[in-house]
């Protein structure tokens, strides 16, 4: 089944929810280029690798004869997965994909459990709004796990899908286990049209139509916490659909030294990356890897890149053990580690990991596959950040040719390449060309992603840099302010990208001689960043800029005393 929404019938979102096609089974295919059998593989790690689940059929956990032993289990495997989710609640999103009657049977099985709340969207029929979902969750503070039964009824048109996509980070901040119960048709639509949201889906549990439910299980309190082994959890789970967006192009670099050790002092939350018991079933191991990768994603979004590295390497150890070092799913984690190295400023390390990924992707997937082109783009970005613009342009050229051919000029991935080329032109002093490429990227991103998206904000900042480099500070401020509004709303006031934009605004004011206003923006930026990151180049740069502007303004009060004051 095609999932673009372009095929006939997808315009009518409200039709056909109860009558899903029979036999969806445990081996669902159809999200992007993804084939059946990808198991619990997690898409969407790093900023370039998000959502490239298009592996060859059978590359998931069903290899080496494991598929045959799981045949004819009905929905037992899917219930094993739900049991595991309920017994091991993890903050995040899950999908239960089934016809309405099966959804009802499945949620009824858990409705009486402590900590579990079922919200039926049939009783609250209407379009999707985050505020409504938030109110349902806030009404049950005692609950850790929420089943959103018949959630597909709230996804009636493109506007609902867009609101769902936009609400991803707000939903994540609820810090609950949320299980969205949808039909196969709506799962397909969300996978294609709400890719940012879908990239956060931790597991996707697919039920067969009409299969009988197993016997009711005992309440959680009566079960040993470590006794459950989901014998074939992965076979009932499909990989999340593609979330094919490149890294938000940051306007700065970092000076962290990248460490691969698991030593103490990595920061709060780092100790959650527990030792892995490799005697567990393969499906259970891969489910754990999925959770680790999701946690790494969250930490990266919080700019906690050192902490994220711990979870990335734990997940890598599982995938190398289960799949080997030459598997595309393992290569995804190589790329995720490379992306994280790049964000930390460890470009030499990033290059090493990108090349490990590339050696697998080109051979196994081909040169036009999204995972391969994402690696091209990651390599280009690393070269660009180190000032090797000729090599950066070469690799961006490879990515652009493949993406325009495979995806078209209106795809967000293609726009990310336009944006990267613009940044290279800017670094080379070719300001007119940089502005031209940034405008090409902006046209695609505003159309494909909408104005209120972090990638769109990144392009606004890129355009601001073009004007700043040409001395047009008023226009630079205009574009930076547009980016800031988006970032504060979508990323939050303490996100590193938001802080960077505040610093760029300060630079524009200082360049016009308005040191008083600039100091206020620099102080705001400086205080946004967690103090454990005070050794980064960004914080050091902001501090140096503040000190220079403070001296230029002729302030009598000592700088350190001014900096400690809560006001400006």
C-alpha cells in the first residue's frame, strides 16, 4: 500500500477506519522504502540518519531461520510486546496498529492494571489537538501508561497530521508512556506525513485482524519483574517510518574532546545505560537497543551529547552482537555516533565513523539510498566545519545528485543539501551564492515542513548570516528574530540552538554599536546553556564577546559583578 497520501482515497481520512484489510500480521511493510522483517529496528538517530529503515527484506530479527519458528502464533507475539511495554514503562510513544475491534480487546486486557489509563477517542470525537490530549493525561496523574484507543478517529485531514507532527516535543515533555492505537491506514498516513513525530515512535506493535487474544495475564504486581522474556516481541513490531531530515545546521562549533569510555562523571542520567545481558532472546536485546537509541535521541535534543554517547555505544554493542558489523542497521548507529561526534566538535572522530557507515551503506544499499546520501552529507558537514570547503562541496555534490534523482527537488532532505551548500558558499565568502542556495532551501522547507519547524528556523538563521556577512545588520536581525520565535516555541528557551540565535542577535546589535542591547542578548544566551557545558567553544565565545562589548561600552562596574546580576 502506498502511503504518500497522493494515492486515491487518502484525501478522505475519516473513511474506512473499522474495515481495515485483514491479515496485517506481524510483518508489516510499506513505510517509505521499508520492507517486512525489519523488526524493532529504530529509525531516526543522529540528525542525518533519521528514519532510513529501508533495509532488504529479512534484514531484521527474522534472519537465520528465526522466522519459521514464529509462524502461526496469532497475536501472541504482539501481546508479548505489550506486556513488556506495560511491565517496563519508558517515557515515549508507541503504536498499536490494529482494527478497532482488536484495539478494544487489547486495551481491555490492561485496563484494570494499576498505573494504566485507557482514553477512548470515540467518546471524545473530534480533530486532534495537543491541548485536549494533555488534558486527558493531566486528569490521571497516577497513571504511567496511557492507551489512546481509536486515536485514528482524531486524524481526519492534513491539518490534524500537521498538528500531531508539530506537537512531538510537547508530547515528549509529558514524560509518560503513550500508546497510540490506530488502524493500518492511519498508521501509513502518519508515517509518511508526520515524519518528525513518527521518528520518536519507540516500538510499533502490529496485530493481525481477527486473531484470538491469549488468556488474560496476571496483574503486574503478581509477576516477577525480571521474569518476562518477550520470545518474539520483534516479530510483532515494525520499524518506524522514515524521518528524513538532516541536522539542524548549527551556527557554531564545539570544542569537546570526544570520549568513548563509560567512566563516571558523564552527567546526570548517564548511569541509566545499564550493562546488557546478552543471554536474552534476540528480540528482547533489540527492543533494549531501541530504548537506548531513543534515550540517546532525547539527550541529543537536550544538547547532552556526552551523555548520549553512552547510550549510543550500548546500542551499538547490541547491534554488532546481533547483526554483525556489516549490517545496515549497525551502520545506522555508526552514523548516529558520527553525527554526535560532529556536534561535539570531534570532526576527525566523526569522519572515522561516517566512513565505517559508508563502507556498509554503499555496498549493501547503493549510492542513492537515503542512508548513503545522509552519510555523504555528514561527511560534507564535517569537512565544512573544519574549513575544507573544496572537499565539503565535493561530498555535498554527491549527496545533491543522489537526492534530487531519488527524492526530487521538493524533498526536505534535498533542502538540507541546499542549506549545506549555502553554508559552504558563505564560508568561502561567496555571499550572493550563499543567499541563493539558502533561499532555495527555504522555499522547500516552508512548503514541506511549514514555518514552525526547527529546520526552517535554521535556514532563517543561515539567511541572517548571509546578510550579516555583507554588513546588512538590520536584515540579519530580522531573520534571526524570525528564527528565534520558532526555536523558542519548538525547541525551548534553553536549547543550544536557541541560545546560539540569541548570540547571533547580540552580534548584530554590537556590530551596529548598540552594546547595551547586545550585552543583554549575550547574557541571555550565556545563561541558557547548562553550566556543565561551560568549556564549550560557544560559551567561551559568548563570554569573550560580552567582555569586549562591556569594555567598549565603558561600564564602570566590574564585569564579573555585572554578569552575576539577574538583570542586564
